[in-house]
């Protein structure tokens, strides 16, 4: 009976050994080693995963490198964006976003006979401008649309899934603004003042306040991902605050200054982030 009991105990202890330990001589699987070995909670195999056991060296000592690598992978909530994003694509998209938006002002000033009326100007002036400067209005909407297509490409190339949605929303809002500008150019000669006022208001809110707020949120969320330095994170916070303050333009027109500043800060952040991602990717690529 004693012999049978010892045999059963030995079998039970052998079953609790890690797979790698079973390949070593019995001397390395002593009771001291068994009592000292503990499987960390982070290393317990989950469904569909393989457990990572501490490796044994030729002297029987455990090495901690596999444990550290596994625990780092599990505890890192913000993986480096360069693992999923393309640095060159992100930089080119950011530059395209800024360049084509700046072309908007150039196209308007070049092909328009007069400057575009402000949103607080009489509706009749806006109708006369769109009726007499249809080519400038079409080019203005087209350059804005191309600009935000690059913005959408930047949001995708950056590879931050939590921020991508906000970038695409910002791009979609500017597309709505461009459609309003094209519609104004088409219907301005015959449309009523109420229709012109509605389209002009939608154009201002979609391409101004709403677009900048969504852009600020995109920049802020993207900056929280791993790989960005403190300067870019601080710039993103400032851009978000200014962008949210642009909501004041819905109450007083003077708040539109926050739209200009917030958009500019987001553009600076986008180009800087593209450069940062490109440098990190080249540094980490063997």
C-alpha cells in the first residue's frame, strides 16, 4: 500500500509540471523546484492562446525574458502606432490635406470677382456672389473635398482605430459643406432667399464649426496612442480646447476666430504626427 501511494503521489506531481520541465532530468524536477515554481496569473493560457512558460537554461535556472515579453504584450494598452500605420503614407496624406485646403483660398481669390460674403452679411449678397461666381464656388468646393479625402487617408494610414472614426466624420462634414457650395452655385440665380440662407448656414456649420470640432477630437484621441512625444500630446490638447471653443461661433460670429485657429493647429499637428510616425517606423524597421 505504501508503494502504491508513493507512486500515485509521484504521478500527481509529474502532471503539474510545466511541459518544458518534463523534458529535463529528474534532478532538475526536485521538490524544491516544484515548490518554488509558480505560474503567474498573466501567463495562464486563455482559450485560443498558448501559455508562455519560463524557459530553463542548461543549468536548470529559469530565465525571465519570455515572461517579460508576454507580460509587456498583455499590459500595453497603447501599442506603437507604427506597427499598423504607414509612416510615409501618413506624412503624404497630411501634407495633401493642408496643401489642398490652402488652395481653396487661392482658387476663390483667383476666379472670383469679389470676396466671399461673410455668414453675417445679408442673404442677398450671398445669392448675388454665388450667382456671379459659379466657377469659383465649384472650385472652392472641389478643393475642400480633395483636401478632406487626404484627411481620410491620413486617419487610415495613422492606424489608430479609436481615432479613425473621428477623422472620417470630419472628412464627411467637409464633403457636406462642398455639396452645399455646389448646390448654391447651381440654384443661386433662381432660388429664394430662404433657400440660399438655409444652404449658406449648412455650409458654414458643416465645413466650419462641426468639422473643426470633429477634427480636434480626432487629433486628441490619436495623440493618446503610443509613439507620440509629450510635445505632440500637448499640442493636441490645445487644438482640442480651441476647437471646442469654436462652438461659440453658433452664438456670436466673433467665435469663428476659434475655427481658423483650431483648424490651423490641427493641420500643424497632422504634419508633425506624420513626420513622427515616419521617423519611428524607420527607426524600428530592421
